[in-house]
C-alpha cells in the first residue's frame, strides 16, 4: 500500500488562495517534502497534503501570503490512551514494517531536568558572595593530582611540575559530534565557542577536519570503534583524547552512514575510501576485557 492508498487521512490541509497566488512557484522550491509540485499540463501547482509536516516554511516564503496550513478537519486528537500521535506511529510502523527511530532525545514528554538546574553559588562562602559586585571563579582543572604538592613559600609557586592538566574556564564542555553527523560549519561554530569560552569541544568519531586544527588546543580527539580519522597526527594535535565506549547519543546499536550519503570531504577526514559505508559498532570489537582496554590506552 503506498502513501496515497493507505487509508490514513493527512494531518494537514494545505490551502492556496487562488485569488492571491501569482504562480511564482516559490512554494515548490521552499518545500523539502515535495508537497507543492509544478504541473505542466494544465499549468498549475498541485498539492500533495499527505507529505506536509506543518513546518510553515512555504507559508512564510510565499511573497503573496497566499498559503495557509490547517489541521485536516476530520482528524481528531484521539483519546488519552489512543492519542493521534500514537495512532500515527502505529500506522507508520504497520506501513513500513520497521520501528521508528529518532535522534535528538525522545519525542515523549519526559521532564527535562537540565532546564530546571539552578547553579546558585551564592551560599558557598560565608559571607555569601554577591556575584554582581565580586568576581566568581568557575575555573576547573581536569587531570590527575600529585600525591603531595610542593610549594616554594617564598616565591609562592609550585615546585614540582604538575601532571598534564586541562583548564576549563567554565565547568561545561561540548559533547562529541562528528563531521558527517553535523556539518563543518556547525563544528566550526562549536570550536569558536569553545575557544571563546575557554573550554573544549569534541570532534567525535569522524576525525579532525584540517580547518579545525587552529582550534586543536580546545579539541578532544575521539577514538571510537570505527577508528575513523585516527593517526599519530590526529592524536598528537588535540588537547585530549577520549575513548568512546558504548552507543553515544544516536539511536540504535552503533552508527551506519551509507556510502552514498558521505561526501568526499567527510571520507577524506574519516580516512575511508570515497563511497564506502562508515560503520561504527556500539562496542569496540577489539576490546573484550580490561586488558584489551589497557592495550588500547597504551597504544594511543
Ligand atoms: S509561493 Fe505563493 S504566490 Fe508563489 S506560487 Fe506558491 S502560493 Fe502562489
Ligand atoms: S508547511 Fe512545510 S511541509 Fe507543509 S507544504 Fe509548507 S513547506 Fe511543505
């Protein structure tokens, strides 16, 4: 059964005000879902409302404001058990025989605790610091500590050299997002922000694009199961190395970027042949014990 004969009503109605429409076809170019289609014979713009997701892009790009998107009149909101969304999900899974996967968290309305986190440091000192008048120190160091800190009291400096440390001006780092899962521009934005804030970004498992090397002092290089982009230069360039163990943020078990979706630039950065799939299983297939992990750390 295809999308036009699946007996499921569209969610949205796409209404064009024919009196206002000039036929400029901006809506055809604006819609990523192919809802508006230019027809030659007779010359007019046809609409496929089943593909509309109510993103409102065509509405705002229409120079004549001739478009309106409305809920489809006969589609109800369901009941508290059978919500419209639940019925939609079941219909989609029945049509495709697959399970629904989505990244970027869950679409279910679970509480987002991060939004309720309040960092109130005013009570950590006595008397409490007034952050409007007194500077507050948020700097954090990551790294091992020496057993005993030897200090030259007269010169007021640490005598022993400290083990390697990472200095974070704010106690927040960007988590890993690879080139290929996000664009180079997005990665550059994270790199710039990390450098500006005095913290770190993480290039993820896709290797480090050469345009990011100027920000390497603020970069974590990730070593994941696919070992994409990992060589001596990569490991030596970054400020720190992270070994990714487990699934990370994406759904499913491991990652699979099909070869046809990988650009030449992404292939080059990942050090894989152009056109080949990039497969990164959730577990490392060479780590089955703590000794294996030790060997990987030693090799790095
Ligand atoms: S963008 Fe607006 S004016 Fe242009 S063809 Fe589409 S509906 Fe008509
Ligand atoms: S609202 Fe979005 S999905 Fe729907 S027709 Fe317009 S551009 Fe396409």
